[in-house]
C-alpha cells in the first residue's frame, strides 16, 4: 500500500462527502467492504468506547448500514423526506498508521444540515480504516466522534455523518 498517499486519501474522503451531500447513499454504501462497520458513539463516552459495552447513537455492521440506506432513501423516512440539505467539510487528514492490510486515517469534519428552516451543526473527528482493492480504496470501518456536548437542540442524528 505504499502507493496510496495522503492526497489520494483526501480525494477519497472528499468523494465520500460529496456522495453524502448529494444523497447518493447507495453509491456511498458501495465504498464499504462487506465486513464494514459504521459507528457514532454517544457524546458522553470516551473516544475508545466499545458498542459491545456502551450505548451508541449508531453502531451498524454492513448489513444494518445497508438497511439504514434503504430506509433513508424511502419517502416514508419522514425525518429525511424531503431530504435535508447538507454540506460537509473535511480537514486535517492524517495517515495515522499503515499495515499490510489497512490504512488508519484520522480527520476532522463539520457537517451542516438544514431542513424546515433549522440549521444544525455536527462536528468532530473521524477515523477511517481503509483497504486498497485493486485501484480503489474501500472503507472497512468508519467512526465519527462528535465533539459537541450533546445533540441539542435537535436531539437526534437523522443523516449519515
């Protein structure tokens, strides 16, 4: 994997953000491996908390992530139909470690969500574990740790971070 550099990873993360902002969730889901996990721990948990021992806002394996995407794309997903408008900014992208199989990447994010005259701000750090498959990257795990004190005033996460 030494051929993959930070610029390649930044482009990949920017592509992921663009797919999410355009609500192209099925294409976004294709960025994940079959054994992938997607996690958002509660704001009062330490960064290294485990979903096996603590309550998480989101702790999806690949199957559950696929079901989440299907649900969010339906008209019956009242919290997100019509879809919110979102804009994501990704920064401070760093390769933290590299093994023969994965690249651990840290970044920070800001996600603005507007719907029904309200704008919500989600911000924090993300850790991606990426694998190289042929000429592309895939996400084996994504963990978004929110830096806010809580989910006030909206009290929920109805979008993908």
